[in-house]
């Protein structure tokens, strides 16, 4: 469910003009989960609370990007 929310917020931020910046929180959450998974000792149980915290942080950053509209670039 959180992944669908992240993807929806990423698409919305992208359409509002954030372009490449909109991908950073989503990529960061995936990288955080990957590194956390790789750092677990064999046979140990993963701490899902830490993984959910990374996803919640990505959702918060994307929501902030949507609320604060990117100013139009002038050339």
C-alpha cells in the first residue's frame, strides 16, 4: 500500500515540475531497504519497523514537494 502511495506521489510531483528530483525519495527508499537487507546477518529476522520508517520518510518528502510547488524556471 505504501509503495502505491509513493508511486502516486512521485508521478504527481513529476507532473508539477520536479522532474528528476521527484525520483530521489523513491530511489532512496529502495536503496535504504536494499542496504538494510544486505546488512542483516544470516538467519536474523529483519526489523520491518526500520524499513517502514524509510518508506514513511519518502512519502513525507514527496508530500512536501507537492505542497511546495516548484517555481517556474526563467531563461
